[in-house]
C-alpha cells in the first residue's frame, strides 16, 4: 500500500486528529528524510498535540501498514463511518 503520513509539529495543532484521504491516482512527492521521489495514493494526515505521542503513533501506523490483514480490510472500506469505526478499533 503506497501511503504518506503528513504531520505537523505538535505546537501547531489545537485538537488531535487523524484524517484519511485516498486519491484516484497516485500523487508524486518527496519522501521525508531521503528526499527521494515516491508516489502515494493513501494519506493519513496526523494532528498530534503531544510530541511524546508522535513517535508512538507513527510506529503504530508502520506496524499496521505492514500487516496484510489490515491492508486488505482497509482497502475494501468505502464508507466514511465504517472507516472511522475500523480505525478507532485499531488505535484503542
């Protein structure tokens, strides 16, 4: 699954959030840290208010996207409420 995890510094976030965006076609971007070009079609925008939580949440996402069961189920969900419920369960 080609994903991106855009996030901001916690001091710039007023209220924590996760926003899932999927595109019809992959979008070209630069990978953070390596500055190499990549394409992504799934974006998890992360609004994290506590810097200590940032690494934990990013690690959780990395574990999930490497889990084939999660990826298979995630890619089949089209309904926003169903997506919310599914992700809420995964991050409790």
